[in-house]
């Protein structure tokens, strides 16, 4: 993985638009560009067509209901989107 990341970072250094001193969404707080793919989409397709099993770390799945062995998830379906309790009246009541 380290070799892959080094290759991508070297290629990114060659893209002048991403290295023009701007701090866009594609930069981490450290300044490293972390969201851009420096090659063509054809190259991306070729590299991802057949995943290399050795490039992944795996662990046994947790039993149903057992969350203790899994790291916290930030998957959208598991985020609590319920509104915070507020002492303010809803906007509709204020204007009504």
C-alpha cells in the first residue's frame, strides 16, 4: 500500500492545477492531496477491474447484534439524523 500511495503522490505532483497553492476539498489538513486520481479513467478501470485479494485486510464478520467487535460506523444508514432537542419554537409557529 505504501508503494502505491507513493506512486500516486508522485503522479499528483505532476498535475500543476492541483499544486497551484489552492486549498480545495481535495487536500487533507496536512496539505496532502487525497481525493484525486492523476491518471485517465481507462487506467482506473484497468487497475480496478480485478481486485488483488492481498491488498485488503479482512476480519471475521460480527454476529448479528454484536457491535462490540466492529469499529464505529459512519455509514449513512447508521447515523442518527434525529433533530437535537431545542427550546426554540419551530419557525412556522413564529410567523403564524
